[in-house]
C-alpha cells in the first residue's frame, strides 16, 4: 500500500521543502477526533511479485533489520534553525510594521510568549485568504495564484496559514463553558485565564495602541486564538537540557530562548508513551523514531510526541483533550486561610514574605511522581509540592503550639532619591514605619525563633513534639476542602438540557467567597429540583441562566456554509463532549482523594499514640472548662 501524499497542505509542503525541511518519511493527515496528526510512511507492500522475489526481499529485510539494531533509530524529520520560531528569530525578520509594534511595547515588557503571540496574530491577519512567498526559485511554479495586492507577511506566512482554529475551554463562549464545567476546579482557571487575556488585549489595543498601524485591526477573539495556538504547539527547549544537565556537549549548544514553535513537528499529537524523540542540534531539530515505532510496517502509523507529564485539567485547559488512562492523578485547588484565626495577620505576612501561594497541588500515586521532581510525601499515597507542605504547616500551627508574633524594629533606613545627605553619596533618610502601611512587619515565631525562610521551617517544624498532630490537622484541612468541591459539583448538577432539539446549557454564576466562608450541611439530602442553595445549606447568590449552544451551521441563502465552518463546528462538538467527560473524571478523582485522606486520618489516629494522648488531653481540658 502506498502511503498518502501531502495533498492536505500542498502549498505548505512545497514551502517547507524549499526552505530545507526534510520530511520524506512523515506527512500530516486528518485523524479521528484529534485534528491533524503526523504519520510515518509505511513500507510499500509486496504486490504483483513472484514468491521467489518476495522470499528474496524477506531475506534482505532480515539482514537490514539486524543492521538497524546496531545503528541509531531512523531519522524522520529535520527542521533547520532558520525555520524554528522563537523570540530571537522573530526579531531577525524583515517586518517593519510588526517591529514598530514591539518597539511600542518595549523590550523590558516583551516576554517570549507575548512576542510569539503577537507575531502569530499579525501573520494571521496578513495572510487571510492567500499565501505570500517573499522568496521563491524561478524553476518551482507557485502552487496557488497570488493575490494582486502585495502581502506584508513574512517568510513564515505559509506556515501560519496551516494553523487551524484552536478549540479549548478558554477559546469557547464563556457562558457555554460555565454550563459544561459547572462546579469544577477547572472552571475557575478558565474564567480567570479568559479575563486575563481580555484585559491584556484591552491594554495593548487601548492604552498602548499597538494595533493602530496594522493592516487589519484584530479582535479579542483573534488574540485569544493566538495565545491558545502558542500554548498548544510550543516546545520548551530548556526541558530537554534539564533531562541531562551533566551532558556538557548538549549544554554548550543550548539556545538563548526557551519557547519555540517547530513547523511540521507541531502536527504531532500527544501520547503518554511517545514513539518519537526530538533533539536540538546546532543546525536545527532532528526527530528520530523510538523502538515503539516500527518503520517497516505495511500500514502508515501515527507518530506521537509527549507534551510532558500533565494532568487532564492541564491537557483540557491548554490543548482541548483529555486522557482517560492518564497516570497523572493530580488536582490543584485554592486553600484559603481561616480569617478567624488569631494569628491570621502574621501568617498572611509570612506567606507573602516567603512567596508561598494559598493553593495546594495534590498528587495521588503509590510511587513518587517524576514530574515535578521535588514532591514530598504528605501521607501514604498522597504527595504535595514543598510550598504546599509549608502552607499546611503554617495553617495548622496555633498559639498552644509555641507560636508567637514578633514585631519588626519600626525604624530602618530607606532610599529616597533627590535628598543627598551631608555624609556619603547615598540618598538615605530615616523613616518611622509605625506610620507607614508597609506589609510584612509582623513575623511568626516558633519556639522563640523568628521564621525568615523556608529552610528554617524545614529544620524547626519536623522537630516539634506536636508535629504528628500537625500532619493530622493538615489532612483535616485538605479533607474539608475536597468535601467542599465535591459538594459544589453535586450542587450544580447536570445543567445540559434538550429543548425542541436545541441543546441548552444552564450557566452557573456563583459567589466563590460566600461559598468558601459559609459552612455546608452535608446531611441535607439532594433531591431532584432542589436548588443549589438548599443543597449546600448556604445563604448565597447562585444565579442560573440559560444559554444556547452556539452554532454556525444555520441556513442562510446569502452566506453559504463553508468547509471551515463545518470543521469548526466539529471541533466545538468534540470539545463539548470532552468537557462533559472531564467533569465526571474530576468528580471521580476528588472522591479517590477523599477516600485516601480518610484512610490516612484513620491510620494516624490508630497508629500514633502521641496523637491519641494529645486528643485525650484536649478533650479533658475542654470538659474541665
């Protein structure tokens, strides 16, 4: 069987070959449910050949297989350095209008991500409707008829023209997302990301006016597309060098930029066990077949790379898909501090000083996960990142545990420009902080030691006699938060309905602060038709509104349906199904974590005599009072 040609993107394939990309052994092709994928060409089948010829080829094939075992795996793809998109490469392009935009923003405000996002946005607007080749040999006929007007795009225009519509929860209509992800932890992240992108676009287009000189003024949806495209295709070169930091040879060729977009390679979809590997070389990127990929098969095979060890929440957030057998059983959730805690202010100041965010990432695994590498075991099969461990320790400590508060010296020297002193060249002035609003003046003390670093926490806290009780308190804190999130998903229920053949989503708008600060009545039975308020036992505002599933396939005589619209509709339908499945998977993971934490609490109480003694003493003290 002869494998397919490059008919899916003939113009792009011609452009790629012309600029030095070698991909004779792979080609892009439509996949089932995953958009465009990358496939390895099969070995041609033995057709119309005599038995003697087939036997000779099989014998020769055995010899080649033996030789291949002693040689490196087959090279499938090579992309030259000049065709790899990065912040540095973009700065080298001849695009005056775009570079004027970068100058307006300023180098100190330009991250790798923002530079590439703006470049994708600019190119997409420039090449809308046609391709543009700035350089082309005379002996190669153009694959398409160029437009009469000149194009302001760059040499990467044909590549950008192949980039499809990206369909993730962030790019979808916010009301629709609120319906399908109602109650999930992911919904909060999606809404926050969407708001951040809208605010960033408003600042760029409004205050800075960076789009004033562009041929076409972008919309916020275009900006969101560019950001989603960047995150769904970008490769981190830094991650490859971190795998083997002792390899001086590889470290010496490490590029200055980390974030890169690689044409052709970015067609490859994700798998937990990839069958290809890529390496950064001084002249570009080379892609090799792993042992899992049999290049001698008679059928074409899809090739997969790894986007990294990511939980389903991150895969859906960035890429729009999930893995049902994902080994990364991870959830990240906010862990707000109890504002009634007498030590609330010094604890809050301490968290700010030590740069510890009020959230926790939980990993459920029998063995220590390899990503991230610095996880610590909380109990049994539960793992957390170090910052989460510090957060739990700080939250769990109270005044009875030998914790106190230290007030900083209210006087110290600060720099004030324009007021030179009599002695020296430094501009210094004495200031009384008692009249200042500066945060971080309160310091937490443990056993009369002022805590100024996480290193001190690691040394002092585990040596406390009360430490086993702190572990139990930490488990109780996490269990309470997990119970809250389970209740929230149950309270929102299934808000998807069918009305006259049109799918309707009930978008949930709830007040997070009131949900967090109010208690819940888990004993209240959940009955059909019961409102979320009665299920939670909360006096909170939960507004429920209906929103139609947006469709672009509506009959219109003046505007016929295009293939692009059909493709986008299919993407939206697949994403809707994926979000429904994710909601179930998140609920299942919350239940698993809750069960694991419940067993850990029971084990703490049964096996630790100090905890039993401590709890008995606290109960006796309470009865005496």
